[in-house]
C-alpha cells in the first residue's frame, strides 16, 4: 500500500511520537509519506530514512497544495492527525478515490470562540465531505466523544489505544543521568512532562509543592515542556516561593532520561484522550499520580497501578505525593503494576498491526 500521513506538526507531542513510531514499522512493508504543516520538524531524525517527508506550509493555499501532492503520490490511504491537518486534509481528499482515516487524539473542551469554531468545523466535516472517513479513537473516552458530540456513525469508529515502543533508548544508569541533570542521589524528584497549556494544569502541581516541601527533604520538581504558559507558570513558581526547587526544563526529544531519573510522575491534566506520557512512565517503572479524568482513568486503577486525585484539587495531589514518599514499598508496588499494564496492552508493534489490518479492510 501507499500510505500518506498528514499531521499539523512534528514536535515532541504524544500524537507526533505515536505517528513516528508506527510509521517506522509500516515502512518495512509499505510506501509511507508524511506531510506536516508547520514548525520545525524536531522528530525528523527519529524517522526511518525510507519515509518520504513533505512540508506544506499552513496558509491560505494549504488544502489546495495538499490535494495536489496527494494526486501526485496517489496513495491508497490518507490518514490525518490533529486539528489543522484533520480539517484541511479531509477537505483536500474530498471525492478522491482513496480510503480516508482520521485519528482523534483528544476530547475537545470549548475554552473560547476559537475552540467552538473548530468543534463546529469537525461536526460539519463529518456530516458532509468527510462522512465516509473512518475515525480511529485512542481511547473509549475519545470514541464516546466522537460518537455523541461529533455525530460520527458508530460503524465508522474504532478504538486503537495509544502505544509506545517496548524499550526506551536510555542506557546510562540512574546515577549517571542524575549527574547529567544536576541532581543528587538523595534528591526526591517529582516529574511532569507535557505542553505548558491550560489542558495540562501544571499550576495544580505547583500549588501542591508548598504543602509537601516541608514533608519531603531534598525535594526537586522538574517540569519538562514548552508552551504559551511558560512565563506565567514561572511567575506562579516565584509567587509561591518554590522557584528554588522547581526547574522548568523546556522541550526535549529524550523524555526517557528524565523518566529514568525521577521518583514520581505527576499528570494533573483537566482532560486527555489517552496520555502517552503515562505509558512512558509505566515503561520506566515510575509510580504515577494523575487527575481522575476520562481517558487517563482507563489506564490507571487507583491504588493498583497508580493514584488518582480530583481534578484541580492541589491539596488532594499533595496528599498523594506525601503518601508515596512515605512508603518505598507502595511506590514499588505501583511501579511494577504499571509496567505490567504497559507490557500487556500498549506495545507499538501490536498497534501498527492493528492499524495495518484496519487499512486493509
């Protein structure tokens, strides 16, 4: 098959890493093209060299140019990912003789008029020019959203849970990694990885830190990611007087080195599809604390393979952090159960096979 993937960016996000990982598997048996629309393709070096990468700028002529390229490539499959690429890619493929797929990586919260406009655009697309598009949902929560909110025919929806490779590529020891990051062996490190935006709610984690810092000696917090809230979150850290123990790292192409250096992973998001970063924490055997939201709670069973707390409740988060700090045995129990969860269900090789089967139907 000739397969064309269309995605908005190729940066260090969960959707982007998922695309790179399964494309590297599919290219062994198929011709694979990837079209991205904006930004620096930071994941380019992680792509198999057999994959053909195309950049079509996100502008007024974007959909027209996507359509021209697709007519040149003549793919059997076009598969879109993320907002701009979904809508422009589906429009570009109207009335073309190919199979159209769209992976929905999230549920949509209507924060403002722009979000409402995007939501309406999806609804119209699935009712008109993209009504035959098959939607791959990354979780049961996303599947329900697509069916109930966007009106997609249930026969055109399948659930393909997020997945990652079975091993990370960090070979250095924990002690060596900590030295590279300027951490001491005695530090107790809390980690958060994610885009700095309202959805990820890093402010909830920051508000919990003043409560727990007096309970936990040598506490360090690493926040890894980029986004529009960079300056406001740093300002909040300063106002809470925790800037001496909180480090804002910025983006990274190697989240594994931070995972392998940390004691607890915290994801305080207000909504998610199915967070890849939790799978990465499971793989790295780090105990996870996360907000109790749809998508995330499909991965985490409270008290079994992680801890859940009520969304935006920083005091409840603080209690979870202290609970894990206080018991090394409990942390080990959660870590082992998390790793088992990952190994049983969320391997990228099985995901690629499932996707390939879906393409063939």
